[in-house]
C-alpha cells in the first residue's frame, strides 16, 4: 500500500459515514431551497443571493469538515487499525497526507455538488448569472472547506483518543467561529482592553486584520475578489472600497491567510504524530 492506497482506502471508509452523508444532504437541501426560493419570486440578484449563502457556509461548512475528519487518524489509532496501515510500506507522512486528501475530496465534492445544483437553478430562474464570479465564489468556499478539513486532520494526528479528538474539534469550532467572530468577548475586545490598560489604542485596520486572521474572517473578506463595489455598499462592506487600505486587508492577502490555515495545522499535527509512541 502506498499514499494512493491510503487515499483509496480512506475514501471507501468515509463514504460509509451516515452522519457525514446526512450533513452533506442538509447543505444540499439548504442550497436548493435557497436558490429555488429566491429565484422563483421577485427579481433575484445573483450577488445578493451569494452574499446570503455565505451565512449558510459559515454555519455548516466547519461542521461538515470537522465531523468528516476529526477521527481520521485518532479513530484509527485507538482502534488499532493504524498499526495495520503502518505495517505496509507507509510512512506516517503518507497517513497524514492520505487522510487529508481523502477527506478533502469527500467534503469538497459534497459542497461542490450542492453549488452545481445551485448554479443550475440560478441559470434557470435568475435574469442574469455571471458564471465566472459564481465559480470564483465556489472556489473560495471550497478553500474555506479545505481549511477546516486541514484543522481537523491536524488535530486528529496530534491526539491519541477519540474523546480528545472530539474535544479538539469542538474547541476549534467554538474558538475559531464563535469566540473569534461572534462572541462579545473576542480577540479584538481583549486587545482593546489591554491597549487601554497600557494607555494606548488600537487602529481599526489592526482590528480588521485580527478579525481576518480566523478562517471565517479571511473567507468573508476574500469575497471582495468576487463582489462588485455596488454590492459592497449594499451589504455594508465599505472597507473594501477604501483605496488607502493596507495590503494586509486586500483580497489577495486573505488568500495568503486561507493558505496558511490549509498548510500549518497538518504540519503541526504531523510533527506531533511523528514523535508519538503508538504502543
């Protein structure tokens, strides 16, 4: 068995997950209902509809990705199957990379299929569809999806039991989605408090950067690469229109942040996994 063998075996294993299938179908249902509902009434606008779809992505994508991947390695380790995989000519790197590829393919495929159906409905119902921007939106959403798969695989590689992997997945979801972006006490309020205690202040650009350092913040701000200025004004994203905005708030830099979340968690998980005693 090689890296390709690990990917092939894991694809077969993860496809049997009824929970993952159910959540994926839920995302498909939301997408179909949304594009059918908005498209069959009034005069729908593709960009406004896509902006509304961001809320569904932020709500469901992290859950789908974390559920799909948090037991990818820790589950095999606790059950003893990991020793079986390593008895073949597989390295621990093959295991981490293979799991990451397989889970990304499954979750990304489910998300992409939902948007293919959504695009078909949009082309049928909407008076105008800019296919290139629609595809770009889906591409950014898939990158956001792969980030959370990477986080889950990294956590799974770094933990030794199912309970710890589950705790890590729940903690990651709460910290990166709820605490960072929606909780009354968040990194920005903490920074503002510390700055106030030190007799200084924090600029709005710095606070916007802190917010964008989370996968969700970077994903939402990366949408300035897709949406026209008129939609930015309509949705209140006026900071996208600032010609003097620093480079670290521009759309291309959001891609750098998303790429970092794609690479760093698996590397840290592999570093821990490489040094772990599997008994």
